[in-house]
């Protein structure tokens, strides 16, 4: 857990030491009030006592994540908490709790909305049951952009304003920030490898959010489960296959113990982000500088989370193959093609049913047409460079 500096007396500044010295040579002791008020001399006491500088009590916020105790996502949440606590200088402190400490993973949004929790660390797809539009701020139909480009849409392309509009429509009493443009999520773990989209038909498969709509469109029978429930469900035969997020999370909760076929790459969740939420009343009561810390700490943690991911995901990816003897393969192109066709169907259906869904998708498409076009023209062929240095890609 994040280590917090102990609260205690603040060393007096030179002017205050001069004031205290003068007071102590006078009629009696001086009491100092410290809750944001100016210091005043108290009436003379019968006996002298040392003057004490009292710091204001820290504002404490209780934040719960949606992640199991071993999940690397807790470490990423703590990177955010650490930045807030250190920048706030003792005036504000976030205490972080793991999933289940107060509520279940899919209940974090409701708990923060009601004030049961002051804050939460999760992903928007976990409250997609309130509106399928929520998934568009996490993982939605493929639009040509990757996660960093889509996170740029949120903060520079009008996405954040649409997100706030959604919160208002649903009367959710929260303020949210986004962090960590996640790498493409694997198609997942399979007891028996599949070679094409037809292999998904009838498969009992775990995913969440709009990815559930996609996999159902492809013929799978979908169950939406939080991470901590996946392996037990696979072990009992409740599901035949699943995806969660990344090699480190997967390996830590034991995916390799219930399946040996790991298929990399997919359009079902080609981008996703953490959503860091605060009860709006609690958030808005903070001074402006502390509110700024909450927002900009998300931007700082976003980069730190990425560094942590690259270090851990790549290491565990190798260990799954070498130590755990998992067969790691690239998802066949035919599955990507089937997913894109299925997204077209879902997007058309949901856009016709909900004008706001259509507005958000159209905003993303306008952004991706410009931003991704530039990136595709500009980006180096990194795979060619990798194979020039390291040889042909593979195990």
C-alpha cells in the first residue's frame, strides 16, 4: 500500500519563531489556532506551557478499486494515490482499498455515486449496464485509433465533454478522470485453440461491456464476470474461454492453470482506460488547488502506469511461454475480419436506438479520421526494425 508521511507539528518559520519568543518572555503562554485561521495570542495562563503549532487535519478520501488483491491494477491505482498524497502535502490523503473491501467490483460506480465510497478506480465498462454509451469511453467499436489516440480524443477531441453529458443524463453524482491507455487486450484463453470465427459459436465466453455484444453477435454465449471470479468459473466449467486484460493480470490470477492456449490480438477490446471517479459533492468541496491535483495526478499516473505495464506485461508474456508452457499464438486474421463486420452491425443497431450513442461514435470517427491518418503515414515499421535487430518474431 502507499506509504504516507506522518502528520505532525510543522516547523515554525522565522517570523513565527520571533513571535513565539516575544510571547514567551511576556505574561504567559501562547496558544496557536491552526485550522486556516491567523494565529492569535491566548489570554495569559496561570502556569506557562510550551507553545504548539497544530496542523490542520487532512481531508481523507476512501477509494476502492475494482481489482483483486494480487492484480497489477492495484499497483497502478496506488501509483495514482501516491502522486496525489505527495503533492497534497498533508492537506489531502487518499486511502486505497482493494476490491471487495466495501463493495463488489461492478458496484464501485454506485457506491461512489451514493457517497458510500468517496472515490473509485475501475473501468467504464463495469457500469455499462446503466448505458451502453459508457463502454465507448473504455472499449467500443473499432474506429481506427489505438488507445493513446483515443485517450487523446477524450481530453482534446471533445470526448470529455460528452462523458460529462452522459453522467448528467444518468444523474450520476460523480466526477471522473481517465488514465492509462491500455494495450490491445488478447482474444483470450481457450482450452482448445480455435482457427476461425466459427470456433466462437456456442462457446461459453467471459468478457464485459460492448465486447459482450460483439461476441454474442459472433455466436458466443457470454458471461460477464469480474476478474477474481474468472478462474473458478473456468475450473467449474461455467465458461469455456475468457479474456481479462493482459499477461500479468492473467498470470497472477492463474489463467495458465486452467487453459494452455493464449491468443493475442483482438478487436473486441482494442483500447481501454482506467476511470478514476470521485463523489461530486466531496470533490467539489475541495479547494481549487486540491481539485487540480486530483486531475493532474491522473495524467501523471497515466504515464507511470504505462511504464509499469511495459515492464511487467512483457516479462510475464515471456514466462507464460517458457515456464508455464502456454501455447501463445496470434489471433487469425479471419477473426479480426469477422469482428469488424460484427461491430458494423452492432454500431448501426445501437446508433439507431440511441441518438447519444451515435453522437459519441461520430465524434470518435471524426477524430480518428484525422489523427490516425497522420499516424499511419508517419509511423516507422517497428516490426521490421525489431526483426532486423532480433531476428524473426516468435518463440
